[in-house]
C-alpha cells in the first residue's frame, strides 16, 4: 500500500493504492513557478474515495468497491526519500526525483509536522527557505518576528508576552504551584490554576486523595493499562459508576484518540441518554443508542457495563441488558486495538471533546465517576495512579 503526492510537469498528482489497484487524481491547474508564490494543497482519502484540492479547486474520485484501509509500514517522507528504491513504480507518473522548493504547515490527519531537526527522525540536504533566523511561525499567537544580529526577537500583540509570544500576560506573575498549569482569563484580567491529579486548592498546593472523581467539564484522567500487552483484544470490557445532572458528556474513551483511524470504545451521554460507540477498524464507528433508554442525568448513581466479544456488543445499564448488537456480521475486524489508553471524562487540556471524537460527543463530563473496571480485572482502576488535570475529590 502507498499514498504519494507529487508534481508532474507542473500538475499536482495524488496516487494511492490500498492493496487492489492504484487510484490517480491530478489538479486542473498547473503550479506557478514565478514569484515564489505559496500554494495551499489538501489531499487524502476517506475509505477508497480520494480528494485533491489545490488553491481551493477540488477534485474528488468517487469510491469504488474494493479495499478501504491504507496499511503502511514505512516511515513518512516529505520532499524526497532516503533511497529512490523505496518509491513504488506506480506511485509517480515519471522517474522519481526529489522536490525542489519550499514546504510549510505540513499536517497529517490534522496534526502539524515539525519539519525540523527536533521534530523529524532524519533528513538530508534541507535548507532554510526563509533565509533569516525568523523562519516560519517562530513567534506564536500572531507575533511579529524581527531579525536581530545572531538571532531574532518577537513583537507580541496583547495579551501575549515571552520570547516567542507563548505566555499570556495574565500568567507572567502567577502563583500556581509546581503541580499546576496557569490558565489565563482575559475577560477578568486574571488567571486560574488547573491542578494536576492529586492536588487541590486555589493555587494547587494542597495534596488530596479520593476514590470518587468529580469532573468539571474541562477535566480528564488518562490511564495507561499496564496489562495491555497480555489482553485478549477480541474480548474487551469496561464497567463504571457515574452520577450527573448534565445531559451531554464523555464518560470513557478506550483508545489513543490521536488519529481518526485509531480503534476505540466510547461511553458517554447524548441528549441525557447513554450512548456507546465502537470502532474496530476502517473508521467504521457504530453508535449504539436507543430512544427507549431511560434518562441518566438525574443525579443518581448509574452502573454501565460494555462488553465486546469480537463484533458482538452488549451494553448493561443498572445491570439490565439494554443493547445487544452485532456491528459487523462479516467479521472484518474483531479486535479492539486501543493502545492500552483509557481516558475518563475528557481529553488533555486544549483538546476539545467534539473535535477528538468527530462530533460523537459534544463536551467533557460534568459529574462524578467511580468504580472503573477494565476487562475481568478483580482490582478497580486506581484513579490516583493515573495522570490528569482539574479533577476534584467527589468523596
């Protein structure tokens, strides 16, 4: 399998092969080589359907029956390859050669690549396209870069400060403890402290322990399953107790949550009712929610258990079986490759639940959570042994 973007006689080409055939898309217009003009290129695929957009002009190749997943085992290359022998003969329309020009803001699946010695695994013969110490976007938050002898400086717009305009002026002289993050609050010309798991107080200087976790909508716990390498991923299970008065929120997300191709099992609330979503591969997310389920946002404790046996999913609410469904009778994918990561209540600060989940859930959980059990473990997940922020004691 491969996916390749290249230039051929001034036209941009996207070629990809998912295992059964090579699909080619080519831009309508040629790339201008005069005046060092920048071009915006977006390209990719959803299943077997490809798209290519150059400077706002879109080309889409309709999906055809066949393979739908891109399985690659090689590194990702930008601008060239370490050896031309790595280039599949069908990946380019001519003899392969390296790119001559400038590339910036390269992103894969929404995550920008750090095209630098600090961000790449390797490279060769790559120069500075800007020609000054400023480079591209060294000043954050719309700061203006000013070349200086031996370096640069940043002129920062309000309310930003710091060498790279990375610090809010409201957090320059904060009193948050070492186990906290300073969160600027420009409307109040002040700040708040987000406490890491196990710390509390206005400035996060007081140690706390708890077995009931209370989430505030901007909270999260990230638990790394130490038994993941030994798990039977064709038979997964998660169980937890929750209490809330809010109709929307993410309770748990078993999965790495970094890429849209990642497997996951998600539990949350939508419209006040329980919602379970499972993705075992190829981005086929199957929501399991029914209107007959009773509302769960009544501030009472509710027990939810989700079992996955290959493609058969059972959901229990307060020990009553409410969902029993085979999400793929063809058994195309049968294992939950969740990477040993389980999020509770939300995701890391700055990662919006609606974006990470692709709109499956709208916000982080507001309420209390306890008694989290994975698989058939006899021991509950020790919440205090995980990482997290802005989680309070619900005891």
